[in-house]
C-alpha cells in the first residue's frame, strides 16, 4: 500500500514533515495551504518590526542550515524567503497547492481514510492526514462593546493594513505581548502619539541582535562551521530547561530583582516602572526579547495605560479604570487562540466523534501528535508541544520523524492506526501531573492555559526528553484495523495533478 498523504499547512511544521518524507524516499503527498505562499505565521505576520526571538542559527531546519542570515535574529521577510528557498531547493514546490482551505475532515470507515471538504467545494481523499496549522494561526480580537462603532482604522497585528498611513496619527496599541513589543518601537517615530493599553505586562529581556558581517558569512561557509555553531547554540538554549521548574524559584527571584532594576533604569519614572513590571513569576509566561521596548515606553510621545479594555466608541477607547484613550487608529496586538487547535476546521472522527466536543475541556494528545478516536490523523505542533526553552524547529523535526515512521507502518500493514484509549489517558494524566511541578501552573496570565487553567500549549520538560519519547514509533500503543474498502472521493494528489 502507498498511502495518499495530505499535509495541511505550509509553515515550518508542514515543511518539516514534507522534508522528512522526501528524505526517506516518499513522494505521494500533497501540501494544502490556504495562503498564496509558504511560511505560515511568517507569511501572515507582516507588521513593522516582525522578527524572530530565537537566534537564526537554531531557528532553521537542521538539514537546511542557512550560512548567510543578515542578522542574528531573522526578520519576517527573511524567514519567509528562507522557507520558500527550502521548498524550492528540496523539490517541495511541486507538492504545494496554494489557495486551498480545508474546512472539514471526516473519517470514512468504509475507505479507512479521510474525506476533506475544501472551501471551493472539492471533496478529497487522504489515507493519512497531517495537520500542521500551528498554534498561532487564528488572530484573537476581544469582543469589546462598541468596537464596530470606531470611526478610524483598526486591524489586528497579524492582519496588518499596509494601506493605513500612521504618520501624524494617534495610535492605540492594545496588548503588551510579543507583537506589541515589536510593533510599538517600529511605529513610534511615524505616529504623533502612541498609547499602549496593556492589562498585564510581560517580562522583557535585552535582545542582543546585530547585523552579520561578511566575515561571519564567509566563516559559516567553511565545512562544518555552520553545523558547529548550530549545535553549540542548541545546547546553550537547552541549558535553560531548569527555569521552568518550581524548584528554580530561588534563582528566579534573583533574575526578577535584576530585571526590576533594569526596568527602573530604562524608564526612569517610578510609576511607569510599576505599570510595566509583571507581578507574576519570570518564565511562567512567554519571556520576550527587546532592547528598545522600555526606552520607547519612556518617550514623551508614548503613554502606557495599565488597565483592561472596557469599551470602544467612535473616537477611541475607554478602560476599566475609567480612563479615556483618544485614537485615530487602533492596532489589536491581542495574540491568537492557541488552545483552539485545528479550528476552524471541523474534524469528525470514528463513530461521529467531534474533535471540538472531545476537546471541550482543553486539547490533549498522545505526544502532542495523535488523539484517540481520530485514526491516521497526525498533528505537527499539537497540544503541549510548545517550546519555551529552546527552538520549536527541533521539536517539529522530531515530530516529523515520528510521523514518517507511522506512515511507513501504515504502508506495510494497511488500514488505520488509532492510539489506544488507555495510552492516551495515561500519557495526558502524567503530563498534567508534571505540569503541576512547573512554573506554568503558578497562576500566570497569558495563553498557555484554557479559561479553566488547564495548560495545553507547552511541553513540561527538555527537548532531549521529547526527542527520546518520539525517537521510535511503537505500534503497540496503537489499535490497528484493516482497510475494508476503496476510497470514494478523489485522492488529493490526483485532484491537483
């Protein structure tokens, strides 16, 4: 049997799976991407200042290292170009189908495969479905009263409106997370005035970034040097693992004290320093990198309102502490919906199981890869596989290797694989127990947990531990069913031939 494999998403996760399949000699797959080019989150987020907060040498595929990054931390355009280059150089372009949005996936027992419904009305068949839609693909805009009455331009940072001229405008930036930390310094010189409305500030540490010199580029082209730098930087970041443990609390206090001193020195004003200093433990929410965030907040043409949003009217915003923020433009830097994995795609598994209903108390999966009741469905960057201490690319590549091994087992045995209930339950029970010993369950704000406090996005251990857990596909944790019949819809790779 040679299964028809459909990968949904052409970001780092989808391309990691495609690269692994191609490297192992498998060619019967198609990558469906709703946008018009590869890149995923690096295609969608084109806001000013968009860049990575992981050094470029490890924010790359291990088998496709780039020796000539322009800066230590890659910018959005350069990362998107890198992914396009990888697709071209590794013969993935002919597998890509752009402008195709999968709206629903339904398991068909009669054909032991998935029926995919696309936005343009096609019905496609896949023996194996790999969802690589990521955690940061659905922008979140708060449902604030009056938002539709605002008289000026408003947009989410991930849907940046490049036709809006910010010169001379009063701009309200709602949010104080990763995108705001990059957006505000990038627009402040153009805008007449910027007001940052943030209910909860983030821990922000200095970002040691620089333009790579010609000498560095030449050095990286020497045999083995780029690989050596990649490996050394990877192990340097892997050494950060202890910071997520509750046992790290004493040194964590020292880090927090040092950062408080840095904030006071950078912003000058004591009241402003209090407003932009988190009250939750360092590391329990995403730690951000920027060397110009605090100096920007200290400018006379920038205000910080440390309050939640109450309402929007025609001329601006009002906060829940009674303050008014007049604005000509509102930029929503309010993040994404990472706990709503795979949405808005509707996925119906064995015996009519609805994935949204199955995950009503929070997404969960075995190894972040598979969920009971949804056979031959694999996820890249699935529940509890977010990376906080090292590079997510390493985890995506480990997942790709596991998925490839699973596909090869399906090729040999035919039919379908469904992770056993007891395996799924035991893994996630142990996972949540481990999370209780981490800083992620210390009552932090942010997007790591559901509204009920269940942490569903981050991995509670080291990258080495995840690599060991996914190193070898074990068919014993799966129930196998033979294929009873032939597929009904058109195989995806034939539909787009």
